[in-house]
C-alpha cells in the first residue's frame, strides 16, 4: 500500500505500547513500535541483518536503541545500526539501517506518516476539537475486509434497515432518506434528513477516522487501521460528557457490547464485497443515497 499523497494515519492505540516493543502488521508490512524516552519509534519489524523480528528483542534504554533478539545488533531511533556485538572492532557501514518511519503520539493513538514526505516540515496531526476534554470508553476488533470497504460501511446509512434490522435499524423498515453533504477540512460531513428534519450526522476525516454525533453529549468514533488486503483493525471510542455516578463503567460496557453486537451483523457482508480495495471497484453503480460513499471514493482516488 503506497499512497501517492502522504497522510498521518492513526494505526495503534497508545495504551497498546508499553515498555516492550510491539510488533503489528499495518499496511501489509510487519512494523515494530517502541518507546524511546518520551518519543515513539516505528520501524520495519525485520532486522536488516538476517530478517528476524526486532519486536522479539528489547529496548536498550540507556543507548536509545532496539536490540535484535538474534545476534544482538542494535538500531537507533532513526534506524541506523549502532552496535554489532561480535564485530566491535570493525566500523559499521553508514547504510546499515532498519527502515524507520515518521511517527507521532496524540489523542490516545500512535500515528504513522504513510506516503511521500512533503517539502519541508511534516504537518501537525489533526485532532478533532469537539472531543477534547471528553471522557471516553474504548473497544477494538478485527474485521476480515479491506479497510476501504470497512470505512464505506460506516458511511452508509441505507444498509441499516437490512443488515441491522434487529439492532440500530429496528424502526427503519419503511425508511426513505435524503443525505446532505458538506465538505469539512480534511474530509466530509453527511447529514441524514428524514421527514424533512435533520437526524444524525457523521463525519469522515481522511484517511481513516469516522465520527458520529449520537446526542449532544455522546459521540462515537472509529479508527480504521489497515492490516493487509483482507484485514482491518478497528479502534472504537465513545466520548461522553454525562455527570452521573457510575457512568464511566456503564459507558465502557455499552461501547464494547454495542460495537460487538452491531459490527457482528456487518462483518459477513463487508467481507463478501468484491473487489477489496474500492480503488478498482470502478464498475459499481452508485446511487444518490450512496453520497457519503461517493465522497469517500473521491478522497481515496485523490490520494492513491
Ligand atoms: S537477524 Fe538481527 S541481529 Fe542477526
Ligand atoms: Fe453496519
């Protein structure tokens, strides 16, 4: 996966990464994340010596390096090899390095820059202002589908009465909808209009963040981290501002339960869609009620 235009992608939750290196597959590649003091480092999880997983090694805190478990070679945060234990008398070639990627930690996620680097400084990570300072409950899960299909599924209002007829589509049997679209910085907002009145509105921020205003004090968020062509790791979050005793416990439980119940209904359908990446789904017949899907495809095509 190599986009034409670079972006910051949240791909790991901050609380997944402790003192030990974390190995995960993202963008179809094995990556290792590790903490170097206050910074997070992201590298290819493949030792340039003979291909072992660096994530099975450990962090040398004093030296600020990750140590390969196989022959003890060490790599600094920029990927450079800094130590070859059994050849300490020999100079290390300057190009002996593990691939490393720009990374930031913000808003409870670890973000990786994917795609060509811009001229000059990298942009700031765009945090959603409305959710700042709100409390939240988290959940996560694996979807067996390409990330573009998962994103489209949550931007799709018209599947609710069919896929979710016993949950969130329960009272939508004879639903006729209109969708108002609006551009927002970095993405779009889709507002559902029912009986002439505005109902829910969702927001999508490229490349992989989705937000739904459920009520004035409750918002749902999803982050879609591409694993490979047929798997996506989804981080769910419910933000709330409700000053009731025990609410945190209740909301955390609700977040996990509702996401599991609802997504379970989506999984088989989304996994069945052919092709995976919507970039090549050029023969599909999109309808006016697919307006958010059309808006997503426009962004996806512009970046790939
Ligand atoms: S494979 Fe990593 S040190 Fe040899
Ligand atoms: Fe759904």
